[in-house]
C-alpha cells in the first residue's frame, strides 16, 4: 500500500485524484463542495455511509473495495478513523507519525 500526500499549490491540485470517497454527513459534504470548487476534481466521487464511523481497519476495507485502477484516493471522513487509517498504512513508521497525525 502506498500513501500519497496530495499537494495543493496556488489552489491547484498537483497530480490527479482518481476517486474521492466522502462521508454522507452534511458538514463533510459541504467541506467537499468547498474543496472541489478550488480543486476542480472531475473524477469519480463516492459517498459512502460507512466512512462516518469507520476506524482504521474498516476504512482500509473501504479502500480495498475501490476499483483496481483507482491509484490515488482522497478520503473525507471523521476522526479518529482517518488518523487510524494513516497509522495503519504507516506500518513500522507508526511511532514517528503518531505525533504528526491529528
């Protein structure tokens, strides 16, 4: 599994995002709408209710279910699930990342 950091420079996404997975909550949908205004993502967007209360392992299951051609994925979810996903993907670097992950 590869963790990709999405780089935004001057309001423009550097690199392509194949799939965006968004929680169905109002605030998350509003956040995505604002982000999409700036980024102009034209790719596939999935609203998945499981993102709302998914923890690391369950969030990783969501990622595994995406199409194999989805090489770069953006997930807009909730804490602590998103942080747990990052830490589970980080593997042995987990100790160093713990302080960096919100």
